[in-house]
C-alpha cells in the first residue's frame, strides 16, 4: 500500500509495540505517529508530561516521527489534571 505514516504506535501495557520496535521494523520508510497514552494524560503531573514529551522528542530526533496522543479525550467533562496535561503536552 505504500503508506506515508502509521498511527498509532502504542507501547505496553495498553498497546503492543514500542517505538523502538516499530522503527526497527520500518526503518525510515514511513513516519510513525503516537506514543503518549491517554492514561498518561490522566495519571501524570504536568511536569512529568513535559519531561515525557521532551524525552521522546530528543530520543527520536531526526526520525520520521509525529508525537501525538494515542487516543482521547474520552471524558465528556475532563478533570483539570487532564486539561493541564494537554497544555503541558502542547507547550513542550
């Protein structure tokens, strides 16, 4: 099919493939999308979210990678922590 990108790459325990594994398989042939799991938006602090985003950006710098939430939001009325983490994600 010659895809340009694959969404979503989601590591365990929710998903079944890490970015490292996916890049080992596809190399630089397609872009990989994803990697911050929605449960992390619920459970992390904004400082942890910022650190996670920066770590992923640095770890996969120069690769065909698009950082995005793997899913969500699911909550009709998200709690403040989720909103704070979305802002931390965007700002990082």
